[in-house]
C-alpha cells in the first residue's frame, strides 16, 4: 500500500508542471483559436458534399443551436467551449452548403438531337478561333424558357457583332454537363449546378439576331462593359498578347491560345492569368500612391486633410470597381475582403491583423458561395496567402536586419530576397493543391516569378490602368502598345521556363483524404505562434506521400464505353472508338501519370478475334475483354468487360461491366489485385445528389 501511495505521489509530482505549461501555451496563443473557426466551417462544407444522399437542413440548425447554448454554458471550461465553438462553425458550414443547394435552380432536360434555341445573350466571349455565347432563359424548340444558362460555341465563320442584351436564335446540338471522367474524378456536373449552367454545345448554323437591346441590371451592364473593353484592346493588340491584356483588365481567359495557357501553367505563372491578390494589390497600391502624391501638391490638403485615409478609401473604391470589372472571382473576392479590413484599420488608425483578415475573407466566401471550398481557386488562393502571412511573420526580424541602414545594395538585396521568398512561400504551399487537381508540379516557378512578377507590377498593370483611363478619349493605344511589350516579355519567360528540362513533374492521383491532411497540416503550421507548429511537419509529409500510399485503379471504362484503358506496370493500354472524349482520355493519363501509352492489343498469345485476357500484374486476377461473342471458357475469368452489351450464362458467378452498366451508372473503375476484383461506379461514388442525373430508364418500344 505504501509503495502504491509513493508511486502516485511521484506521478503527481511529474505531472505538476502540466497545468503551468498549458497555461503558458494558452497565453502565447491567445486569440489564435478564432482563426481556426473557418477551418471547421470548411470541414462542414466538405462533409456536406461528401455525403451520398441529400440531407435536410434542419439537423445542421439543431446542432448549431445546441452548440451555441453549450458554448454559453461551458464558459468556465475553455477546452469544452472551444470544442463547441468548432462544432458550431462546422454546423454553419454544413448548413450554408445545404441552403446553397436548395437555392440553386434544378437541372434542365436537354434534347438528344439538334434543337432551336431562342434567348437573350448573357455574355459574349472571344475564343482563340471563333466566339462563344451564353444564353439566359433559353427557349428550346419553342418550349417555355428554361431556368438555366446554355453556353454555345458559334461557328468559326460566324463573326457577326453580337453583344450582351441581344436576343438571338440558332440551331445547335447541346448536351448536359459531363459526368466525372472516372469515379472520384472532378465533378463538372456539380460545378455547372452551382454556376447555373444547364448545357453546353455548338451551333450548327449562323446565329440570327432577333432583336437588339441594351443590357439590364448591373451584372449584364458589367459584362457589356467587359466586352467593349476587350474589343478595344484587341483592336490595338490583335494577337495572343491582346488576349492576355484583355484577361488582366476584364477577367476573361477564354481567348488565350491553349499553347500559351499551358506555358503559363508549366512555368508556374498561371496565377498571373487568374485575377487575384497580386493584381488588385498592384491596382490599389498605384491608386493609393497616386492619390496621396496628388494631395501632397496642395499645401492646405497636406496640412489639414487626412491624406493617408483619403488615399486608402480611394484605393479601396477603385479596387472594388476592378473586382467587379474582372468578374468577382474567388481569389479577388478574398483579396478585396482583406483590403476592406486593412483600409478600416488605416481609417481608424489601427493596424489590421492579416490573419484575421484572411479568416474573415474565408468566412464571407463560405457563406456566400460555399461550393467554392472544393475548387482549386479557393484552395490555392488561401493556402498561398496563409503561407505568405505566416512565413513573413516568422522571418520579419531577419528581413529587418537584412534591410539594415537602407543603403542601395541592401535595399536591392532585400527586394530580391523578398521576391524569392514570396514565390517560394506561395508556390510551395499551393503546389499540393495544384498537383491534386492538375496532376503536375512545376520545378522552376521561383525563377519564373522573380522575373515575371516585377514586369507585371511595374509595366503591365500600370499601363493597363492608364489604358482604362484613356479609353473614353480613344487614346488607349498610347499605353496598350507598351503594355503589349511587357506581356510579350512575360510570355517569352513562360515559354522559355516551361521548355527547360524536367520543368514539370507528373504526379499520380492523390486521394481526397490527403488534401484534407495537407490542409490541416498547413493551417497548423501557419496559425500557431509557438513551437507546437512544428508538429505539422509529419502531417504535411503524410499528405505529400499520399500518391505513393494510394492504389489507383487498374482498369477504367468511360461513361459512353468508347474508351477503355488498362494500366500494366508503367504502360497504359487504351482501346478507343470513334467519338471518344479527348477530355476523358487526358484526365485518365493525368490520373495515372503514365507517359508510355499503347493501343490495346487485338492479337497475340492472350488475344483472339473476339476476346483478350487483361492482367494488371503477374499472378493477379484477369479480366476478359470481349469484342464479340463470348468464347468458350469465358467464365474462368475473374470478370468481363465490353464496350457492347454482353450476356454471360455464368452470371452472377462472375461480375461484368458492359455498355448497359456505364449507361446506367457512369464510368467504372476496376481493381485487379491479389485480394480479388473490386468494381466501383461513378453513381456509387457520388450517390443521389441534386446535380447527379437520375438513373436512366430504358425507352418503351410502344
């Protein structure tokens, strides 16, 4: 008994330091837990979209009310209060996503044949070759106007001037948004559901303008203004440089040629084409400096007016106009929300906390457009800014010592180091998200950004702002030509860097859980102040190692059965039929990250005229690829696949996937490993959600 008592006393002595350590840690991290609430809110949004059924909204409201009451009751107990706050934030995110789904217009029925479309033009976009029109409330073959937009690519020779507000009629072949290229792939139907798109297609004849009309409403007027600005820019810069200039001033990237788009992506300069914090920061910085300099010319204003506050409010107003002019996408909305907080701090004479501004911006976007949490723009934008704020917070003393006495060479060195650190922080933090969505990782992004970003900040964007100011006077050509020179230099940088050896590394598909693990690790590293942040390093390593921990499928069949691919070692064997989707094939190659692509064999030791035996690895189960009548011994295979409807007498003893399977349930993924055969369909992965088309019903022969 005495021994037990002594042991308990020794343990209590060893643990006596724990409360003091926890109190010290809580004091050092005071106020930081609030920054985690948007993370829990985002987790609620992700949890909603991960479900395979449509939940009612009332459970989220019940959890929110219960958590709010528990927060009040648990005030004397900080850990419990923090847990209930996190639960309340998750419930808000879940409920916000549910309400956004309820508010969206249901999908529309799309005819399977060519149809006559009649409707008003919502947007007119230039393409590298041709034009694309977005029609709102379209009438299909004289039916009642549909509640969703239809986007149609016009014929290449159809170059007539069509503007927002016009009513047009055309004959087009349209189809609903495409399903994921493979189970677990990116859901284009979900994107279209929230963006209001009902169908895509291409015109079969020239569009007929039924009536000209001025646009109504602020969004349409802004779109009309974008089209005018883009046309004026292309009149001076008619090549790809004009398309990029129009992108920087209007936000429309559709006219940029594919080759240049890929060069920007592979060199790590794609963020220059996505209007974001860099662009609005340059705009607001230029306006702030110009306004303050102009006020300084007046002695009365300089001595009696709050020039700094006036300049900040003016810059914010111009930044808001630039945000609306460029379309109000997620990155620039995030930047503008943070700019509002910073401006408020300048006006009241207090310094705004950047991480709080980032948290506020994330909260606002998740309340307005919660589906954006799943998009690459949201993820890359917020991860990059979090890394920048946290990184400079840690390195601020070192950078101050580097700046030293503000001598010329120290200022230059400080500027170069700042450029390198900015590119390294933002590019490294956002790279895993880009790898997840695009299957690529850029190697020389720091080099490209160190050269291209100063050109953008000092030449391209200032010239663009002057061009907008000179357009009412029809003098924009005076600055658009120098702007084109700067863009030409940036394009050259992108093409040169993307052509360097091993400029891009293909990354195999990352599982969804790895993205969540990396996001939590990045937030842990960036939001805490103390050394506890270093606990994120193994978490980040786990997220980065996920491509090597996941097992990709061995066999894929597209939703129309026109594509079938087998991964065997480092080789991809593809069976392709006429009309097969290039988008689907590219998505498969990106998912597997395989360069050696071969056609599916039609003859050989494992192939006959009607069938082939497919094996992903030696000793593993085989799949029978049927091209005709099932041969003798077909039931000996572990499963069967075919691009046509098949009948096997041994069903249900062996599974099979055929044309009817993909017609009902979408693309299929198949694993052939030592554990046996596992088949997953797209419908099984996504479940029954509002953006998922219902299971098709065979047509009656009556």
